[in-house]
């Protein structure tokens, strides 16, 4: 290798290292930029009354998220009816009235039939059985595509 080629190669490595160092510095600084804005607050509503065990599950989930993020993300969970009626939850989230919700998606089956696949449409609460139902739907879709 000639001295000119060596210099060009060393310059290319030096240029790469400069760009890599700048990228690393930006990556390290990014969390500080995000936290400088302050915590992100979200308002969720459940489809359950405040004394219901499922509403308590939603509160537990929000507490875990709040604790895990060190306060950078704060989720407030409201009981059914606090902002909208329980069955108005999907529309409220879609319109931006609420940031999220906790309920059973199949309650809104009349608005979107695809929600049956991810709701409790089988009447089973065991996750393995629910996964089997989704796998069966997928197999049927595959068979229907092959028939075309």
C-alpha cells in the first residue's frame, strides 16, 4: 500500500470516528433532552366502577408504569363514567378526549368486527386457549387465500 493510500485510509477512519463520536454524544444527550420537557401525563378511564377488581388491576398497572419510569410517565386511571360512559371509551380515545383505556375490546364489537379476534369472544380467559383461537383464525385465512 502506498503512503497516499494509507493517508486516505487513515483519514477515512478518522472521519468515521468523528461521526461515530458525534452520534454517540447525541444518543447519550437524548434522554436528558426528553426529561428536560417534564413528565408525560396520560388520562385513562376503565370500563369498571372504582370498587371493581378489574379497575384495581388497571390502577396497579398504572402504578407499576409510574414507578418504572421514575415519574417521567404518569398514568391517571379514572373509573367508568368519570369522563364518558363505559361503552363510550373507544370513541373517547379515538377523539382524543382520553389518552387510553382499560376494558374488554369485544364490548365495542358493533363498531369494529375485527375486535372480536382480540376480545373475549370465546368466553375463555385462559391465554393459551385464546392464542389457539387466534391461530385457528389465521389458519382459516391462509386456507381461504390458497383457495383463491
